[in-house]
C-alpha cells in the first residue's frame, strides 16, 4: 500500500506491506522531495502504481507549494509526475523527462490535475484523475470545485489525452479514485472521497472559521462502460453514520478484493476532527457481489 506520510519537511509517498490488511509493516518514504525549482520541491506524494511492460509505473502528485510549518500541507497546483521501478518496493526513479499532462487554463482541470487509478480497457489505458477549478473572489475567499476526469494513452511512458468533459459535475465535489470490476454483473464501481465544507456556526475547536474544507465521506459511482458515467448513479458508502470511530472526516479510499469480500482502506482523523493532519488508516468490508440499486 502506498499512502501519504506527513514528515518533518513535508508530505511524501510512503510504503507499507501486509499479509492480512490488518497488521502492517511501515517501510517509510519511497519518494523524496525534488530540488528547489522542481515541480515536486514541496511534496512528492499520492503515488498510484501500475505494472506493465516488465516494470512498475508510478504517477504521483507533485507541487512546488505547501502550507507553512509544521504541517506543510500540499497546496495548488497539484501536478501529475512520473516515476518507475523494477518492483513496487522500489527504488523508484523519477522521470522528469516525461510530462503525462499539464494543467489546462479555462478547463475543469485548471487548478489541479493529479493522478488516480489506472485500468487497461479497450486497447488503451484510462486514468481517473482528480481535477479542480479555483476562483478567487477577493478578501480571502477562494472557492474550489472538484471532480474527476479520464485521461487516456496507449503508452505509459508518453503523454496522455484528457477528456474534454469531466466524469461528473464540478458541484459533486469529489477527488481521488479507485475502481473495482464486478464480474457477476459486468459493472464498474468507482470509489472516491467527497469534500464537505463546515457550515456557519460549526463548533469545531480546531477550525478557525466556517468554510474549511475536509473529506467527509466515500462515495461510489457505477457504470457498465468505464468510458461513460451517469452522475445520477451514485451512493454514499461510508460516512459518519456507519463509521464507528470517525464521525466527521473520512477520505482517500482504496479497494482490493479478498476472497468473497471487497476491502476498502481509507484515512480519517477520528472523533469529530476534520484535520488534514494526524490521520489514521481504517478498514471497511462489503460482501460480494456488489449489486447496484437498479439491478436489485
């Protein structure tokens, strides 16, 4: 499992291994910060991996910006960068010579275009990347809208083409992705975290003011064709209603099939916290097969 680790100098992609998804050995960072002036000088994190062509490919989130010490939370722009290795343990070699894609001014991915889950489908690779737009209204008020898009390529060491339209409306406020294919009914399920905003009058002692954004739930979308998604086909799968230990903050899902169940790993701060920091990793299960509401 690759995960975001917040260290004394900033956030880096880290690796942990397990035989049962419950007990994990933490192996530490697998990427390092880039040199000053590089696109990942402030963070090199959120690595999504894919094995193909005799090697492992990693697409990771880089940015030259982060919040002040001590948290060093990655800040826009969120860029997609490339690394490769002979095994998932590394060592990982950064490929600054490869630019998977760039931000698109005036598009739905003008502020962020960061990596996501990769699948091989229909003779090409699809990557379900995180996208956002940001609007500065002055007086310290910045509105950010988030969604997912699909990037396409036939060469993992080349450039990608980004779909002109997002997978779901920007108002859905989603980011990060993982997918599961249910063979029993030929359905793709896309798991993603939803971004909530604290309302006026929120009583959270760690939050300075209303308007603070945080991951508040894991959503799932489903489709028969991963090239096309109907945003109406979605549901909440994990939030404060059914999570036993974190009632406000839940995010960053990853899924893996284990026998006749699907495991979902996610991060959360616990209790009523909505902090980006001091998060733990939780585990949830669902029995297979997954049957969408329109097929029951």
